[in-house]
């Protein structure tokens, strides 16, 4: 069977390892596994959201409200835009996919940072588009500008803050860059971790309404998978001018969000207090990782997210460290696949982090 | 902003109207709404599945197991195939989408029945492919053969039984047709309602393993949205040779199924007794619709599904009938958009159907 030639170059995304796998392969008890590889909110979902889902669980047989009326209204209200400026996806991932497929064909070009969210490239390759990357790993807007002048681009991805490295460009610099971009280039501002970045440093805050008003060729993406603690429920959103949203809708399959997911997202938006408490704890705990890295002489990337990237330079091989931790029931993300001798650890709860340091101490001692 | 030209021809799918809309627009109390427009299992989800989801609801913050190990194993076991023969999608819809996008480009051709599931055409148009349809509304394999000989096709869709009309081609006729199809044409056998068809008439039964072994260019699609009563949870599957599955995986976004959905599907497969009871009741209740149609002098299409299509000929206008029912809180599907002066009604529970007949009596009386 022959398939579209463009698919020959498409690789599949390797997700963070699930708890079930560690249980199956290394015989670790499920309750002992510490999963800090996928940047979930380690404090769990808001108890109010859980209660709502328990109440609604008997409704699983009914197709979701495909208009997503309530959730769209709630998001429009939060972001002070109209419902027609909102699209909801199965994670913000799905909106990325729509953006790429709406704009790109075989002769298209996509511009992104060298080391950024892997799906940008995978979706790009599905269309056969050429991927253009900066030389620096972290976002360097001068390099973005240089490459844009040289090649142009149909789509530009800005990950603010950036996954998997954690750095974040200032809003003013982003706006100055956007001033130079053609109105026919779609700029995707991926704000999956914006709640964290804007909590830590006001200079990083991107306000969706302001962004899309000043730059009608941009789309702001947000997610419920991180700070809102619904990673398992698959829901994110895009905020853009209505003409963009309307086109992206043509690529959306009906019922792309489950009945319980819609309910969970609506409920989660009502409990912002929970979200803010989780973010505050995140940055308290992050200082422990920074101190741990310093104490071992490892470099780390100052992070505006709920994870931290620790570099091993020539001291250790990140792949080995991650594997040894895995065998002990601690799941972290090895960044070898991203060209980094580093691991990315989600900032866990206090007691989880304590265990990570203990296990990491032993693993590093054994690998010496 | 310019987008891909192919999108200009893409229309968006109009889903069955949700209960929320009837409540908002016509002030009907939610508990009084009878939703028989989307072919859900009206008996609700198995209580065992609901209990499981209530137990697991606190896990919503954890990303799903993206390998879907357990559900794949369960499906492989049910269909007596290997895990490598199974792909899981957000409804079988999503597998349709993968099939079309994996095979089709602008110069591709897709062959289908004149009146069949609307998403076949929508996904096709997203790629710019030419859609070729038979002259007859219902599946007519002679016409399929004639058109195939004349034009060829990259993808053929067979909906067995067919949504939205309800008819079903015999397995032997399907096999005879497949013998004549080139090995490079992907034939999608959409079995969304197969549980119903094979319960009613053994001649309609398609056994996935047998199908893909005899015809390695086919893919069998199944869903949890109908008989398995998980329409709200978005999960379906494809069974095909491993080379096809592997390619379709290149189009799958990570985490396309929610954590709770995976758990619900695994649990639903354990409660086949519930499913069989629901199917038996479906056909008992269907006879009431057949008798009702006969008593009014309406033609209906003998159905192998959980819905029935009732034609109004020159007696009534289906759009008006559906609208008047809607205002009374009874949601059915008007088939005007499918070129039929007919309504499609999901077979509800006994008491729901009684109410439908009462309301329909009044609506028809008023429209006379």
C-alpha cells in the first residue's frame, strides 16, 4: 500500500513514559512511582472539578455539546473577547495542528527555535513544509528576524515560555519582533505555560486580547493541561481574530472534546484560587531544584514554567541518569532527543521532590 | 490572511443538536428533553463503567498512557489480532480522518455511496481530493464497481450498516466486491453499527480479522459511541494490517484519548452483557416505529442499526416536522441536508418512544 510521500519523513512523538509502563517493566508499585516527566500539575485536579465529574459520570453516553457554548463563553469572558475569537481543541496541540494544516503545503516554510516543542516540526512535516530553525537552542529573536528576512515563513512558532527548556522572551521584545512580520504570516504564540511565566515576572505576560488586536495575524494558545491540572482530559484553546478561527474550524472534527472534559474545563475556570496556589507552590519548590543543581555543580536554565532543565555537561550522560531514575520509579524527561545532555524535571510536590533528590544522589553516586 | 485553497470548499459538519441548545432556545426543562438525534445508546452507560470513572476522576491531571497499552490489548484480544493491528482514535471519526489524509492529495479520488456518513466527504475535501458518489442513495455495489472501473479510487468508503439511512449490504456481496479492488486502494469498512447489524442478521456480520486477512488493503472501523454507550467519551478503533496501522500512527497527535476515556473503554469491554441487552431492546422497540410508520402510511428504510429513517414523500416537509418536534423538546435528525425528505430517529427507551409517538401525532396533526 502506497501512502502520501510526505509521510515518509514524519516521525512520531515520544510522550513522557506513563506510570503503567514503569509498573509493568520495573515492577515498581504504582503508588511509589514519581512521575515528573510531562509537566502535569503535581497537586492534582481541583477537588471541585473532581466532584463535578463524579456527579456527571453517568452522562458519558451522550455526545458532547459540539457547539461548546458554555466553555467558549467562559473563555471569552476570561480573555475579554467574543466567542467567535475562541476555538477549543483536544489540548492546545490540536490547535497547533489546525494552524499548520490550514496554512502549509509542500512549498511552505515554518520558522521556529532550534529546541522547542517537538510537535511543531512533526505537524509541519505532515504537510511537507520546510522547517527552518534558529542556531541557538533558546529563543533568539534576532536570529528569528534574520531567518525571516532571508526565507520568509508561512507560520512562525513562538513558545512563551519555551518547552522543553523553560526560558521566556519578554513581551516587549516579542511585540517589537511582531511589528516586522508580514500580515500574511501566521504567528502562533504558544502560551501553554503562560500562567507560570506571568506569575513569576510581569514582563513575560502576554495578554491575548491585546496581542490579537495589535497583531491580527497572531493566535494565542492556552491549555488546561498544565496549571489547570487537566492533562488527562485533553483540552486547550486558541484565541485569534474571527476570520482565523473560522478557517481553523474547517479542520476540526466534530466532537473533538469529551462530555466530561467540557464539564471539567468549565469547572476548573471557576476555581482560579486553586490554580494560583499551585503556581505559588511551584516556584517555592523550584528554588530547591536550583539549590540542588548548584550544590552538584550542574548548570540549569532559569525557568518560567513548572519544570527545570538541568545540564550535565561532561559530568554525566543524561540518558543514563534518566534510565537509572526510571528503574527506581522516578520518571523524568531525558533531553538527548532534543540534542541536549540534560534532563527536564517537572517540579513536584514537596515530598516528591525530596525523594527525587535522594534518588538522584544515589544514581549519580553509582554512575560516578 | 490567506489559507490553503482547498479549505475554500470545505464545509463544517452539523452535529445533532445538544440538549443544552433546546433548553436555551425553547425553554424546555433539561429533564423533559428527549434527544434521539445522534444514535446514542439510550439506556445510558453501563453502571460498572460509571462506577469506574467516579473512582478514577481524581486522576484527571495525569496525561493519558499514550501507548494505550491496556485498551489495545483488550481490543486485540476481542478481535483475535495483535496489538500492532490496532489503532485507537477520538471516535472512529478520527481514524477516518487519518485514512483520508494518509492516502489523499489534490489529485486523489474517493468513492462512496450518495447518502452516507457526512465526514467521509468533509475529510476528503480537506485534502482537495475528488469525491465520486454512486447514483443511488443506499449502497449499490454494482454502481460502486462501475464507478471504480471508470475512475479508480485511492480510498473507498463502505458504511456497513449505513448511517444515516440504516441499510446494510450482505457480507458475501462485500467480499465479492473487494475481490475486484486493487491492492493499492484503501477500503474503509465503517462498522460503527456492526454490533446491531450482526445481531439482527448473521449475513451482515463482518469479522475484522477475516476481512483484513483476506483483503490486506482494508481497514475495519469500530466505535464505543453507539452500542458501547460512550458517545460522550470519544473513542473508536481501526483494525488493519500492521503496515497500514503504522502509517496512520504518523498522523495521530499524542494523547488523542483522555485518561478517563481509556478507563471507560476498557471497563465497557468487560460488560458485553450490558451491550447485548441494549441491542436486544433496541430491536424490540424498533418494531414500534415500523408499526407507527405503517399506521401513518409513511415509508421507512428497514434498519440494521439503532435508528430508523422515516420518509414523508409528499405528505409532510421533514424540516418542518423536525423543527416542531424540537420546539417540544424532542430532538430528531432532519435529513434534508442529505437530500432526503425524511427524518432519522434514534430508537429510544420504551417510555421515550411512547412520548415521541404522542408528540409526533400532535405535530403531524398541526401541520396537516
